[in-house]
C-alpha cells in the first residue's frame, strides 16, 4: 500500500510530530485513479470506512472548551488531529494547532470526542495557545490509528458556539446540528468487520 505522498508542508512545514495530511480529501481521487488502473493509487482506499459520502465531523464550543466529534467505528482510535486556518482562495493555509495520540475519552464522554487546543489528554501536542478570538471557520484534519485514511472538513465556529445547541449536540460539516450518535451512525461499520471477528 502507498502513502498519499501529498502533504501541506508546501505551505508551511508542520512541527515535528505532525503530518499535515488531508487524507480524506484524497480518498475519492485515489479511488478514481485506482479504478482507472493506477495501482499506485489503490493504497488510498480506506480500511476504516472514512470514504463514506455521508461522513460527518462535529464541533462544539462551550466557554473555553472546544471539542471535535470524530466518527468512529467500535474498536477504532484517532491517532492525530490538526487545526488549520482555511485557504482564502489565494493560499494562506496555516497550521494553528496539532495533537498526537489522544487518550481514551474521559469517563462519561462519548468515543471520538476530542478536545482542541489542549495539552491534556495527548501523548504530545502543540503549545500554541487558543486564539482569543476564534476564526469564523477552522479546517480540522483527523487521522485514524493504524490506517492510511483520515477525515477532514471546514467547520463554522460561530454556529458551534450557539447557545441553541442542546447537550450532546455538535455543529457539523453538514451545516446542521447532530448528536454524537447521529454522527457515528453515518458510518457503515458493519460492512468492515474483520474476518476474525466473524468467526464463531
């Protein structure tokens, strides 16, 4: 299997420990190239069903706490997360924060709920402080542990800060609010069970 070989370090070299990958946005490109006969692109096809067209990321801002809800199948883990300033159409992408090796969710929290701009709960993380004023939109990139695929999307921080969000709800890349369960339910996890898991 091949890595994507495409990194955002061309814009700004990420700190050591980050990869700067936008794997989810390359997955569909890789799938198309694979179907056209390019074997070098076949490694872009995911093991985790992160290429689902309905895949959704969620964001919630509560006071000083910023959390992203990542869709996860049972038994899967997130290995790396990055926050970027989105491109303005003329370039301008900039890495704002990164974290590697997020720990298991705190007691009572849903799987796949990850704090941003936090040194707590990561094996290593950027020391960059949270901006005093959040950008209207942030670009979030997530990698899954042990896999060549990830997920990313641009999220509206103003909507994610909306007091109208109910407990457990997130503002999503679908421009609507959803619960963590609803985000996970868009994954087709049952189609990706391992042969070992299916043995009696």
